[in-house]
């Protein structure tokens, strides 16, 4: 498989006056194959935006290498920039006074293509993002959701080898967020674009991406296919439902055995969520519960979702 984006030992320190430097990105390495759609997932402050800005050539890394389709970006920034388009969080890279079509034509020109050759694709994007009826409206008068759709269309229309999307659905209303996700999902299914998409929302990543790179505190903690991650967790997520409260001592004993175990209660019901490796561990939990007054009502296998997987991993890192 052809690698079109490779990040090697990327590190970025921000210095703030005389204070200590913040390590926003800490020796991050990963690669993305042609036509792969990869999610960069992590809590706020994890270093996602900084990573993306470095790849997009908007900030200079402290050290490391970035390769875009065989071009070392830090040595040949101009050449590298032809290979990448970015949609940045909060910064809608569109021209306020231009209409949607004019914006798209502008970005086509920027890429050095002639508008005539890609008119069909421009029409397709206008259709896809539902910008048709607004074709005479300057971008500044569009709704925030429309502006975001247009910004994404402007990044797409350049038809670069790599597309970077930083929190593409952040702050959008439910409907626009859904529409954007739908379009991105279709694009991923067609397998004709190489996309690195960052989000702190696992649902977005789970929905769109085939592979996920989880970052925390500037470091990569997981790099795997989404389906593998789900499988890994599938066998181990259990939920115990109890009638009555869990004794304090029991809770302590359980948490000593399983630091990530969670206890919650609604009314008379107590729920214990635990990741257990095998039957022996299940037995250990039962041994502890048996000493208390609460009755076990049921033990179920929980369907994992990426959110829980993500939280488990991130919590594990903080220990
Ligand atoms: N321009 C900057 N100056 C100083 N610190 C920064 C700057 N940009 C980001 N940071 C810090 O770097 C870390 C990573 O930030 P960021 O890449 O924006 O994370 P994310 O996008 O995952 O939320 C955070 O601790 C943030 O405060
Ligand atoms: Mg960010």
C-alpha cells in the first residue's frame, strides 16, 4: 500500500514568555495510506490541532519529519502544500465577499487548475452540500452551518492528495453535523480520498473512519483499526445490575482489583461496569458481591462503543 502521509517523531513545544514550555505534540509518529480515512481522536488539549497545523504547514514543528506523497514538507514547503488541503477548526478559510461558486473557483485557481476542467466537480460539490439555492449569496451572509459546508467544499475542490479536517463538525447544529458526517461517510466508502480527521467526539470517528489514532498529552496511545478496537473490548465489558446499594467496603475491594470499574445507581438499582479479562475475573467480582446485601439481578455483556474504549484508554494513561 502506498503511504501518502507520514509523520515521524513530530514534536512541538510552545514557549510562553519566560514560563515553562508546553509540549503540545510529543514524538508523534504515524502514517496514512492512499485513500485511507483515519481519525485523530483525543480529549481537548491532546495536540490534535497542533499536529494538523504542522502537517498543513501553518506552524513549524520543533523537530520531526513530515512526508507528503514523497515530499519532505519541512524542506520543500511549497511543493508539499500543493499536496494538502486543510479545514481548520473555527477558521473557515473562505472569502466573505465571494459567493459559494466564486469561492470554489478561487480555490481551484489556487491549486493551479483551470476552472473549465473542474466545472463538473464544482457543480457536484454545490449539489452535494446543498449550496445551490444560495449560489448568489456572499459567504458572509450564509449560516454558520452553510459556511462550514462551503469551507469543506473549498478544501475538497483542490483535489489534493491529502485532506486534513480539524473538528469538522464542532459547533454545528445537529442537522448540519449529520449532513457533513453523511457526506464524509460516503466519501470514505467510495475510497477515493485520503483523509485525516480530528475530533474529540468518538461518535464522529466511529461513524466515518476505518482506523483511529488516539492521542493524549501529545502522544499516540493507540493506532488501530476501529473494528479491532471494538473487538478487543467486546469480550471484556460487563455490566452487573444489583437490587439495593453496594456496601462501601465492597466498592473499595472491587476498585482495588479493577481500578477502572465504575459504580452508578438509580433509585434502588446499582450498576457496576467493569472490564474483565476472563471468567476468573468475573468470578472474583461475584465473590465480593456475594458478601454484601445487594442482590445480583443480572450480568450483561455491554456493547462497547468507541467513547468507552477511548475513556478507558485515556484514563489508563493518566494513572
Ligand atoms: N499557540 C499556542 N501557544 C501555547 N500553547 C499552545 C498553543 N497552541 C496550543 N497550545 C497548547 O498545546 C496543547 C495542545 O493543544 P491543541 O493542539 O490545540 O489540542 P487539541 O486540538 O487536541 O485540543 C494544549 O495544552 C494547548 O494549550
Ligand atoms: Mg483542537
